[in-house]
C-alpha cells in the first residue's frame, strides 16, 4: 500500500510540473531566486508571525520533491531549489560568471565546486532573509557548504529552524526506484506493479514509450545510495551536533509523511518558546 500511494503522488507531481500546475506559484515568479543579482520577485511574500527557514535532506526515492511541494503549501515558504536555478540558467542569455562556470562543469560531467555553488547562493542571499521564509532543496550538500550557509544566514540576520532529513530503508528505496518507468516524452512516472499504464510500455497521457532510466536499475541505485551516504553523513552529523537535524521516516503516504514533518516542526517551535 505504501508504494502504491508513493507512486500515485509522484506521478501526479511530475505530470503537474509538465503542465505547469505544480511547483509554480501563480502570484510569484521567484525572479529573485532564479535570476539573482538585483532581480526582485513579482510579488513580495506576505510577512508571517512565524516564518520557517528549513533545509531538506534525503536520498533519491524518499519522495523529497513531493514533500518540498507539500511543505511549501502548508507553511507558505518559498521553495529554493538549486537545481531549478541551474535549469533556468541554461536558458538565460547572460548568466553570472559563477553560474556560467557551474554550467560548463556540468556539461563536462564534473561536479560543481563548493566555491561556485556558494557564490551562486550568495548572489541570491536576499532570498534567505525574506520575510516569508524558505525551504532549501539541493543546498547545502557538504559541510563546507553548510558552514557557508550559516555565515550567509548570520549576515541576513536570520537562523535555520531545522534540517528535515527523510529516511527510508535501502530495500524500500530499491523497490520504489527499480520499478519506476518514465515517459520518454512528457516525463510522467509509472510503476510496474503499483501504477502500471493501461497499455504496457506506453504512456497513458501522450502515448510516448516508457523507459527505465539507467540510474533506476537496482545496481545503479545501490551505488548511488552508497555515494549519497558517504557524502551526506558528515553533513547530517554537522547538523546533528548543533541540534538542528530532524529525522523523519519517509514511510507511508505523502500526506502522512507531511503530518510527521509538521508535528516535528511544531514540537521544536514549542520547545523554543519555553
């Protein structure tokens, strides 16, 4: 039942993104985040008595993207994804030097250096101090980036409320991802057992062919998970030492995971008041 619920929500989220229905705020173009520099958002977020400032962590397959969408809707925070910035920058005529260097590294198949990523976020640091709060996704990825983020937050006069770390046993992650099939055209997501298409191998929405991504094969998943664990464990330890890490079990339907996340945040807010 859990994998059925997960697959249904993931597919709806991907299809909604393809149609422009999910992940885009109709009243705010998030220009300050996408463009950086002197750019301003089309609508200033509403000032809140309690603006949450959060970081999301979690390996592939735990539904972190779906939780980001749900949390932003529930808390009114702005979703600040570094992946979105890189995708948007590839369409810009004149990206900043840092972004241009980052894109060049990505095209060469190289990792983007901590320095370039931090510079990119620093160019958008006003978003960190925004009165509406934020939810950072994709940054930080290393302890060095986390330390740089803390410095940027100090300069903005704000602090991080919590780092939500979504966790799931490896066999469940392998089961989720290895059964996933993605439409080669519209990117809708299916699952061979939990959410199969009406016609095997064919997308229900656009009749495109369904494929298994190379990194969704079991052997690739295990390699990715080992690499994630090795790179992220020091980061999780960094936040745990400062009391900001909040582990959330990513088992069950997305709305159940959201409820757990909100309970943890409420508990931390209550404790902070006392």
